């Protein structure tokens, strides 16, 4: 959780090396991720966190932020649909969660209490993905 003490800093500052400017023909996603690396962590919105998590950028810093939001509102609609941030977050590599066992355990507990009807409204395969997250983190959950 000590990573949360750096909320006024950017990923470029916290996650060296600083990235060089994107290529002139870079895709919109590449440009967006480069922009987000220059935004202070405390200014990142849920949609920004979803983008960074799905692109596997700065996970030691953005996963705690996403998890804290999800513990409070697990089915948060960050941009595309209700629960999109949750699904992006549980798909993060297990190795990224190794540094965050307490948050992982809390998120597992939240997932296990989600109403079945709410999970059924998520995209196809979501229930299985949530189950895999809980299962692969084993004992912390």
C-alpha cells in the first residue's frame, strides 16, 4: 500500500525509465498510454486505470488504485459496461498481485459476495474469469 503515498507523481516518475515519445504513426492506444504515463496517479479516472491495466502498464501502481475502487464499487462502469474495470483487473497477471496480497484477498472477498444475478449480467465468460481469479490467488482469498 505504500505505493499509494505517491499519488501526486506520474508513472513516468515512478516506473522508470521514462518512455520516449511515441512514433509519428503510433496507434491511438499507444498515444493514449503515453499520455496517461504523464498524468499524476491521483488524477487518473477509472477509464484511465482500465486502459493502463489492460495494457499492463505500471501495474504495481495502478492495480492498487483499481482494487481500492473495486472494493467500494465492484461493478463500476469505467467506460464500456458495468464491471469492465473489475474484469480488466482480475485478468492482470498473478505475479502483479504477489506484491498486493492484502488487496487481492479483499478483492476476492468482494467477488465472492457479488450477487449471482449481477454476475449473470456481465459479458459471457465473466463468471468463469472471476472464479479463476479467486482460485489462482489461492490461500490469500
